[in-house]
C-alpha cells in the first residue's frame, strides 16, 4: 500500500470501518450493516473504488467478491497521521505530540502508555529484536 493513500469520502470511510470490523465481507454484508439504506450495486461501486485506491483487495468465492482490508486500520491511520505531520509540522512528530498534550488530547494514562511503548521500542532496538513497527527514520 502506498504511503500517500488517497483521501476517502464519508461513505468510503464508513465502508472501510465495516471492512476492518467485520472483514472479510461481501458487498451484501456491508450493505446490511451500513447506517443508511443503499442498493447493493452502490455498495459494490464503493468497494471497487476502495480497491482502486488500494484500501481493500478481493477474492472470488463462486461468483461472489469477498473484500478484505489491504492493511490493518492502525497502519492506515499511522500513514494518515504521517501526512499531517509532514504537511503541518515539517515532519516533526514531537511537535504534533506536544500540541496534543498542550490541547489536552492525551491524558496522563495515555502519555504513560506512550512512554512505555517508546521505552520498549528502544530496548528492543538496542537488543536487536524486531519491534513489529515500521519506522520512517524521522525525528
């Protein structure tokens, strides 16, 4: 999946949330779970657009397309945040995090969890263990 994913419209985002929560899914299963009533052909069109944008992939079961997220939600979210970091903060993740703290978007518990994750990643890196997380090398 490309690091600069195309943006999604409201319906596309809603469909992606359903794919992540319930996937693999068919167009009919997505249609049944949507907050608004749409024709199955409309849902298939949205899923096809999501596939063109590389958010989902499909397999074929008989004559039915079964859709799966191309990447986990957290990885897609991280790429979206990276785009914001690059655009507004010239690549400075620290500036974004300080802004989140200053605006009370992160509470003490979340800050501690973040500090623990950072400490674990540093420890794993120094011991040569893979962290399971990709890094962009930005500071």
